[in-house]
C-alpha cells in the first residue's frame, strides 16, 4: 500500500480586514505535495497558523 501524504491545509479562511481577539485569521493556505510545502496567500497570522498545523519554521 502506498501512503499519500499530500494535503491542503486552510491556515485561515476569514474574509475582510477586521481582526478580533480569538476570531478567525485572514485567508492563507498551505499546500504540501511531493514533500514540498507551498504557502499561498500569506497574510497576517500565517506563521502562527503554520506552527498550529505542525510545521517547523526553521
């Protein structure tokens, strides 16, 4: 059996500019495919969301 580890992670899915404490983060996505990580639409809060998704920032 071949295990496919490709995935799309929604790091934030909020529209609009208002940021409220504890609220959703502006939109950004992480595409992991073929062992590579590609961040799409990198906005405010994306570094926190990346670490929440289990990625190392090193």
